[in-house]
């Protein structure tokens, strides 16, 4: 069975505190609900916002779309879909050339990772220590969501609303430090 979660956190005309943390919370809750229901491992797909209108005041920025996409991957979502509208009404991904170029760049970037994305999650995950910046995100979320795949691909996402610096210690004992921008992604 597959559960598909609709998550559209970009609601206001300007970026708001906690938008990515809200997505993190909702995806974690959906995963926990599926586990409680007997799905082990849970198969969660998400529908990512790529529209404006009908109560949502702005289209997500390229950085926000990228953050939402990689946050879903870091939280072990098994399928990404994007909700949009046709270009005639100015509300969808293809309504401007800039939006379409940004969207195509993102989907090509993710598609290039296909071999890694279908590999198993590593049995032992890295440890994360926040060196500077927020120690937690809104909605009681961890400040960084991350995932290591058996293929060696590592993805980490800053869920907070400000830059932060984190040290990741890998299962083999090696470590590295990454400086994240607001809603930044580390691949």
C-alpha cells in the first residue's frame, strides 16, 4: 500500500517562520501513523506544492522547492509528486519560463540520483551535531533532517529558518562540517 500526503506549507506572500519545519512534522507524523497501522516499512509518497492561488499567496521559490524535495527524501519518503496547475491561469509551474526552468533543473538533479535513491537506507545512520545556529526547529522538529543510503549518497536539509553549521559523523567514524544556508541542502 502507498499513502500519499499533500503538503503545501508556502501560504503567505512572504516567507514565514516554520514552513519547512511544518513539512518535516507532517511527513514524520504520516510515517509514524503508517507504522502504527502496521506498514513496516511505510511507503509514503508526498505531493509537493508547485503552485500559487486558491488561498496560497505565492509560488515557492526555487530554493524552497529544492528544500521541500530533499527534505522529503531525507525523511524516507519513497515517492515525490508535484501539484501544479495549467499555465493559462498563471498559477502553475509552466506559467513563467523562469519557474519552468527552475523546476526542470530540480527534477533533472533528482532524476540523476535515481540509482542512489532506489538503494536501501544504510543500516547505521550518521550522527549530527549542530555547532552553531538553532538547536531545534519550529513544531519541535530536529534542525537537520538527514539520510545515508547504502550506495553512499548522503542528503541533509536545514529545516530551520536561519543558517546553521553542523558536524556529521559517518558510521565509519569519519566526519565533516557543513555550513547550511536557510533551508539549505547538503548532498
